[in-house]
C-alpha cells in the first residue's frame, strides 16, 4: 500500500488567518465549528462567526478530556487547577458542513499548554505522538478503516428494544441478508446522501455493503495517512448520524445494539511504508519481512494490554461474548475472517494486517494509535507471532478479556502502553473508564428485575 497525501475536493492547505478568511469568503461561510475530539470520539468545541475566527486566542478547559460518556467529570491528577488549554486550528482539516442550515465550516483544533507543549491527554495528540515514533525511524503507517453501523427506527424510550427502520413500501427487514443489493436499495436515498456529504467534505469512502444484521451496513475507506483517516472516520460518524436524521431514522455505532444480531466493528487495515513509499512488510523478492512478523508479534503480545481502547464500554464485550464475525482471540492467518488478526491475500506491495478487534464504538484516534503502538513495539523488539491458525479460530481458546474491568486493570499496569501513549494519558483514560463502569454497576437491569427479583 502506498500513501497518498493529496487533499481532495473542497479541502484546503492554509498557512495564516488571511487565507482562512479568504477561504470563508469564497464559500460565503457564516459560522465555523472549532472541533476538539474528546475521549469518546465526540465533537466538543465552539461555534463562532467566520469573521472572528483566528482573531484572538481560543481556549477551552483541559478538563473536557476528563468527561465521561454520561457527561460527568472525574478528577484528573495532572490538572488539579482545571486550567485552560490553547486551541490551534489544523488548516488541513478545514471542511464545509454540508448539513448546516446556513453555510458553515468545521476545523479540528490541536490542544497546547501555555508553554507550547501539546496536551498529552488529547486523543488526536496521542495518535500524533505514536506517528512521531514511526517518523523517527523513517516509517510511515498506512491505514484503511472499515466501519459498520446499524440504522434504527427512531424512538425515545431507552427501555425499548432497538428495531430496524422501514424500507420501501413500509417494509421492515426481519431477516439477515448479508451483501444484499436489494436491501441496500431500500435505503438508497440515505446512502446517496451519505456519499454526497462525504464528497463535499473530502471523506474518501469506497464501497458500501449490507452486513449480517438487519439494516446493518459497512463503509470502507481508501487507504492513506493515519491521522487523516482518523479525522475522516470521526467526521463520517457525524455525517451518518446527520443523514439518518434527514431520513427519519437513527444510526448507531454501538458495538452490540441488538442482542440476537451481529455486533458492529471498526476493522483497521495497516501497513507501513518507508520514505520512498515501499511497503516494509515485503522484501525485494516479495516475501514477508521480519518487520512484518514483528508487527504481527507486537499485536499478539500487547493488544490485551490495550484492549480498553478497542473495547471501551461495557457493551463492547457483548460483541466478543456472542461471536458472530467477531474475534475471540489474537490468532492470525491469511485470508481467514475468523481470526482477530487477518492478513488479506494480496500482492507483496499491498501486504497488510487487518486488525478485527475494535468495535465501531471506539474513538478512531485511540484505536488506530493503540494498534500502531502494538505493531511498533513488535517491530522494534523483534517479536515473532505464533503459528498461523488453520481452520476456524472460533473453536480455539477465548484469550481476550471477558469484561471491561479486566481490561482497565491490564491497561493501568501496562508499562508498554504508558511508554507509547503517555503516562498521564493512560492514568486519565483508565480512571475515566473505571468511573463509567462504576456508573453502570449502579444500574439495576431488566434481567435482575425480571429473573432475579422474586426467584432468589
């Protein structure tokens, strides 16, 4: 795989505020969304008139990275002062917002301390730090995500079961129809709008397919720069949600939204090229290199220590517990979709590893950063993978963590993850997830009320 750094469509390459203003004026932009991705991969930030953008310092509380998925805050030992951070726009991320009622643009903001040092807890910064380690060795990771999601019938009752929406003629899909063209045609207007919105934003999606669940779809991205693809996945999730609302539906990226149906994954295809664009996973004769096996060995060795970033919520582990095209271990093999680490059958220049562990509920920056971190450690430490699996990996031992608390403990104690992702980030992230787990444990579930309440 070769990386293509060219920007597409209505993207820009800007160097100063005057050029920002020129870009806004050419497109009659009224408002600008200044976006900071939080720990959950949600958009935080500010909206301001385009004429005021870049005219002064923009700040936000660093504490936004200590915000749980429910909106609560935890104590951050590295930020007891609850200080502000400075927001600096990344000019390569300026995009139109195609669903806005009035002409608007969005731009990602990088986060810095007053002394100019980057904020270590920023998910976008975490990925930048991992990429810097690759760059120091003359390596460039290339990634291609695949994102699955469900369309749902809208309702406002959190106790009601999720259901697929109505298609053409008011028909609700009740059977699983993997790769069905006719089922995709039921949602043709929605799919066309997603492609339209993505084209306007320079989001490089490729093919779409119907997946195993009812009204479950997968979108594939064209391969490219890891940070750019993480940005694109982040924006793609927003895009799908907005397009679904336009068509009287909801979209969910929850890892396991329906008990009897398949979970949703975010697969990450990964290779590494040198500065000449040559795939370092293949040698001159087209054979796998020691670096390729080292990358695989790093994933097998360290991914359980990083599993919390691939399975960040209690619900994430339901996807593993009832496998249906979901991995149960860190086995690897060529052209085998039952393993957690699949090596697609491809020519030497496209040799890559498909990490199949992440659910679609992940923060894309953190999932990509964690996967690349594990591969980097494997290459630099000269690790070796186990023997490739033959047959179905589902019949082999379950070797992943079975619940989130085990994953929290594993990451808390991981010196490898602290060295790659930052000590203060790991401390804050695991504390955040522990608090979310505590909150979940306080909820009495329907199972407990229905099955246990009067039978124990």
